[in-house]
C-alpha cells in the first residue's frame, strides 16, 4: 500500500515538473502598420483567464506554455491569434479594421475620433453618397442626407449660391451660416449682398451671386463631417457658433497607383409653363378708348391662320452641362499623393446665363522618422454670366 502511494506521488510530481518545464515567459512588441507602438493592447491566453496588456512602448510579457494560443485585440484593429511554439519573442503588427473605421469621424482641427465617444452631435457623409446626386455646388448634395440641416438654393441659374442652416437660425446679426473648413483651412462661404434675406435683413435681388463652396470639386472630397452647434466647433471660436462643415479631401493609398476619369452630361429644361389663351389679341379699354399698349388680352379675336406667339415658350432654352474630372493617386509606406483636374461647363435655361469652373488640386504627404510633412494645394477659376 505504501509502495503504491509512493509511486502515485512520484507520477504526479513528474507531471507537474514536466508542465512547469513547458511553461515559459514570452515577450514582444505590438505595433500598427506604420511601425508605431500600440499601448493598451490586450494579450490573453486563449481559453484561460491569463492575460496582460502592452505598455507605453507597446511591449508585453506573459507566461504561457508551448502549444497555447495568444490572442491580441485592440479597438479599431483586427484581432490576431498566434500559437506559441519554441520562440520566446513574438512581435505582432495589428492591421486597421475597416469596419471599425466606419465609425470614426473627423472633428475640429482634423482630429479623428470614434463617433460613439463624442459628447456632441456629429454626422458624416462619404464620397459615394455625395456623387450619387452630384451637384455643381456641393452644398446642394447635402440636402436630405443630414438630419437637422436645411439647404436652400438661392435660384436655379448656373452658379447660384446655396445657404445651409443647421438646427435653425439662432442669431439676428449674422446669416447663421456654418464655418467651412477644408483640410484644416477655414473658408468663408458667405454670399454677396442681396442673396439671403432670411436672417441678414438684406433684400433679395433679381439675380444671385455664388459662394465659395462652388470652387470645391465634389470628386475631390473624401468625407464631410457636420458639427452641430457651438459645443461641437468650440475650437474654431465665434465663427463656428452656427456649427462647422469639415471637408476632408482625398489622399493616395499605399501600394497602388490609380488613374480615374469621369465624365457626366446633364440636360435641363423647363417642364411646365403657365397656360396661355390663344383666342384674343392683346388690348384693353382706357377711358373708353381701345389701346393695344397693354399686357391684357381683351382685344379682337385672332383671324384664321394668323400667327399666335408664345413668348414664354420661345424665351426659355434647353440647358446643358459637361462635367469632366481626372485624378491620379498613389502611395507607399512612407508617403502618398493625389493629383486631380476638373472642368465644368454649364448653361442655363435663361439665355446668356452660364457657369464655368476649372480646378486643380494636389495633396501629398511624406514621412521622415516621427515627422510627417504634407502639402494641400488647390486652384480654382470660376466664371459666370447672370441676369441683372
């Protein structure tokens, strides 16, 4: 009996010693695709409660046995698993999770944050949505796509301005337009005197001016974030009291060189005109005397075969628009570039009205160690003819 008990104890002892011999300490470093250390990455032994996390330098240390699986997880990155073999150092590169990035929005000063972590209302719209109903003025493309945003076109003429009011007007001293910020650069999107009478007290004229959002080529836009209210745009100061429209333009992607050409043709015409009578000629009675110098139609009947003019129908014309855009983009691990050129030629249904716009944009970035150097340059030339 004593011999059997001794044999059993020796068996258990050797099994424990064998398990201890297999267990070892594994260390390593976790970085992103750009080689930047990731602190706070969760490192767990699959199927157990053993775990650790990376420090400020992205390093970790954990006790694990050969054959066990380490699970590396981080917010915004794809979870990875690694089976422990004979190595004692395991370095991991976590790739960004594209699904998680869909919930990241650009806020003030170009800072990217998770939408669910923000303490204020913000909505964003991607390039694909903007181009579904591409407009010459990018503001008109936001109509019906962002909650609480009211877009009003000042007219149907080519080059007409558009106003955007977020959550209604709040000031009697200004036009309540949000601040536009393109790649971190604030832009004045106000219109000329006589366009917006809703809040600024001016009187509408028979013509409309353009605003500078017209100079932005919709094909160049990667995303638009709408920051609602002063809390969202506090970093931009008083100019953003009515909110801010953050426009982020496109950049090149690593490993690919893309050449894209798009061409659009549009046609507009007047669908319906006021009905006119074609029985009586122009005329009226003035102090008992007939006169044809009037806009009324109380004259004699048209004779058979006599020409009846329809001035409204003869005045308006079919309008056409030609929109061409070319862009070239590419990049590597340490840099990227985006170059685009576009031309828009648009005529109006009213004769002698048209709008022409030509744009060129270049975006580039280059990484040198811990520094990133970038340049965003754009050129736009707009010309319009309008009624007086």
